[in-house]
C-alpha cells in the first residue's frame, strides 16, 4: 500500500484522465470550467441556474465523476486495450454506476463477484494468464492473497481510490498507537469490507453503521450491557479475537469515504463524550482514550454534500438525484434533499417516462417504484439536479434534455454550452 500523506489538493487539480468521450458533456464541462475559474478555492456552493423556457434547472455546484472514479475508468479501459486476446476480470463492480459497468461488460470484461461479495464464478476458473482489475473501492487483504496464490498480481491494474488508501493509512497509524478502530460504514459495502480487512490486520476493529449502533457500542464501553451480548449484537462486524472488556478502552474513528459527513462527525463527537464522561477525562488527557482522527471523508463527498446544502437554500419544487441505486455517496445526497422537498432518485434519463410518470428508487423500501403526477403545476417549474461521484456528466446532460422534453421546452444544449464557454473566456 502506497503512502499518501503528501497527496495534496493541487494534484487533483493538475491531473487529467483519459476518460471515454461519451462520458463527457459539452454543457456540463463549460459550466464547471466557468465556475472553477470564478471560484478557484471552491468556497462558493451556490448552484448554477439554467433557464430553459418555463423550466428552471437548479444545478448543484459540484457533482459527477470524482478523481478516484476517473482514475478507475482510465485504468480499466487501459487494461482492456493493453491485453488483447486475454481474459479480463473485475473483482467486483468497478464503481456503482450501471452504465459504466455495462460498458466494461460489453468489452468482454467479466465480474468475479457481486457487490455483496457473492461469487459469480469459481476461483479455479482463473489462471495465472488472466488479468484481474481491483475496483475503486479497494479489496480485502484476504482476496489479494487469494489472487496471488493463483499467480495473479492484484496491483498490476489496481484502481483503488487514493482517498480510500488514505483511510487505510490513517487506521494503520492509529492502530499502531494502541487504539481500536471504529469504522463508520455500511458493513456489506465493498469499501467498508476492504477498510475493515486492512484495519484488523493492525488492531482490533469494529464497524458501526449509524449513530444508533454507536449508542449501543457505547453501552459496552461503559459496561451498562453485559459484554457477552456484544458478540451477538455485532456479529460479523468485529475482528477475530475482539475482547470487549479490553478493546473498547481506547478508540479512534475512521469512515467509509462516502458516508454522510454530519453523521460521521456526530459519531466521533458522541464517542469522544462517552470517553470523557466514563473516564473523567480533561482536555489534556482525552488522547489517553480517544484518538482525534479528524474526518476521513474524501474531498468529492465533502464537496458534493456541501453543494447540495448550498443548492437547497434556493427555492425549488422538486429535486432529481442521478446515480446508481447501490451508490452510497449518491444515496446520502438523496437523504439531504429529502429533508427539504420531494426528491426522486433515478439512474438515467429513461426513468422520466412521461410528463406524468417517473420511475425512481425509494431508499426507505429499497425498491424501484413509479410515481404519477410528479411534476407540480408551477410556472416556472424549478427542478434541482445533482448526481453522485460515479455518474458521468453526459448522463446529467441527457436528464436535463429529457426533462425539458417532457415539460414542453426546447433544450438547445449546444447553444447553451456555447454561451457558457464564451462567458468563461
């Protein structure tokens, strides 16, 4: 694992990736370039407003492909190009975007397992001549060892996001300082499984999925619940040999990089206060029981969530969030929007079925459903739009075009893009 202690924001700005052109959008690129030129320090989270007839599109300041996703796409497409005639496999979905994964499948790439870690083929079907790509979420040390045992070097085409590796480095340092790691994440998510694996190699580790589970963990820290109940309540979420009576005396929090920032901060603050109260700590002695890890969310997660919060300060009628239904970072953007107005989580423009009907994903029932009369009778119609970090800009453009179409508005995308490009010069 490479050290990323010097991985600076300037690197993200200077690095450009060779991403297929069909993922790009002339309109979105023009808008982003103009906003970036006017706000180099990224302090302005107000949205961009597009007037399309009687449709007003309120576009979040930040959205779409992040550094890690573009890096993963470039490496994956390069792996295909550099290995003609060879069998190429992805350990799992490279990113949580159905269109990008479908493109890779169409190029002949096969998946070894699904997003939950269930095998889609037998390990003995792989040979040392095969190419295996590690997805952007990273993978476990156990799976890396399995690939090496088959004669396959997993780091040859590894697309692990540098910000995920940064969390692993943070967890390793905290663990070597004698703290148990508390990982805030979704236990079955690929990234959390990978972070859990790397962390437990260095120190006792436990995963909490939300503040409610954190409050339950605190009951074991304070001894208000019998220690033996922990092993049932947190089954599958703690490292082998975890000793509740010893391993919860000193803790530090890291997270899955796509979680909701406010929730991670709330979890860290809560555990810190539990330690202060339980051990009667002073400001100078807090570090004896709680590691100040700072937030380990990636820059794109922070930017996209802040942009949604800024967007929500503008009056609107509905919100549309675009992304893969199994995308963690996208789901949190949906949650933020749902607090303020009717919100529809869609995967592409085809979900806009008609002027009256939208197909969308319900995070609460975890099912796709259709809603009638989703467009309110408003003049102008004000629609907020954002997308997750694994959503191509071209998809956002197509959703805008389709939204204009079903609302009876002409969307001359090329002309709009040209106006933004001219204004940016």
